[in-house]
């Protein structure tokens, strides 16, 4: 199921300008720090066309890595299942910079949740030697909501002074409808407690120094969180409000941005690579001694 039509009708809002806490002097100039790319929804399951499109995305990133200073690729779920897991790992292996995969709902509901972890384990082991402070949450975790084990893809690392946290909000429901949505995963060993632990001390760092990424966007919408979950998420993450920049995600098969009411972060959704235009989100990161800033470009690969 996709939500493309509904999303095209969705009105996106922009955040209000806010003053720096304790702002009393001039900031030092912002300077380029690095850039990263976001690739979403490759849908690799033995389909040759989807594999060719994913390979084209990899080729584009490699070809433009030097000129754009692309140092990192986030691959935000619905990557592969039904025999496509090893293919996905092999397709992304030629990337000349670290690439970080997280799971989506399709891996889970195709029965590939545990297999995804097994297939990506070599990559996560490689990332431990490539990215500062790389950590992967222990699995499996007993899921009391569904009374079975879950293999959550929750991970974290730092790069260029930015704290990145990869999150698994995917519902473990077997329902065709509720299985498409996000769950807060608020129990021992699961996603929300993991996020809070990884954010420890971030409030003392620069403004917008934390980037979150997951398959499901962190906002209120069919296919993501409901109102009660968003209220809880906003309240729980309030201590790190100035530090949080954005939630990068896929899932909807369109490009969009949203600034959830009451939240301190934006939600940036990148279109799927497997259908219509092949889109990659490129984000240039700049910084000074007080803040990080992010400039986005949606690149269509011909």
C-alpha cells in the first residue's frame, strides 16, 4: 500500500524562526562540513528492473561523490526481501563511502525481519570500523505487544560532529492496514528507549546536531504515528528540542517535507527509487561553533 495520492494533497508547513538561547553575540561563519545522500524504498525482491534502478543510484552517488563531498549514504528501509537480501548487499557494496541500512515494513511483513539482520550483519560490522561510535542495538528483543521476538534495526554513530540515530518504528502487526503504520515501540530493548539513551548529552551540543532516520517518518499521518503516539513522542523528546534537526524517511513513495505541530524536528520523506522518477536526496551539512545547517537537493537520476 502507498499513500501517494493523499500525500500530494497534504499541506506542508515551515518552522518558525527561533532565537538562539542566550544569543548575545555574533556567530562565527558557517562552513561546509560534509554531505550525505538518502536512498529510499529500493524494493529488491528478484525484480531485474528494480535492481537496475538501485544500481543506477549507486553509480550516481559514486560519480558525484568527490564534487559534492558525499561522505555517507542512508538507506531508509523497504530495501529487500524474498530472496533479494544478498542482492541488495552486493548492489550497495560498490559505494565508495559508508552506507547505513535500516529495515522497513516490507522486510517484516514478508517474513524477512530476522533474515534482514543476518544479511546486513557484515555491513554493520564494517561500519563499526568506518564510523565513529557506531553501535547496533542487541536483538532479538521480546515484544510484549505481539508476544514474540522482534529484530529491531536501531543504530547510532557520529560523523562530522553530527549525531546520527537510525530507528525502527515499523509495526509488527499482521494487519494489512495497521502493518503499514508506525508503532512507538516503547518497551525494554525497543526503539524509543534506545533513542532516549542515544540522545544523552545532546542537549549540551550545537543546535540541530542530531539527525534521525527511519523508514517511517516521525510525524502525524496515516502510515506513520497517530495523535496519541505523536503527543507522547513530542513530550519524551522535548529535553533535546534544540539539538534535534530532522527525521529522514521513505515509505510514502513521494518527496515531501513536514514540520509536525509541537515537534522540534522536521520530517523529510524521499521518493522510492523503484518506481516513477529515480530520486536521491542530497543534503549538504554546514556548521559553526554553535549550530549545524542543512541544504537539501532532490536529484533525479536519468
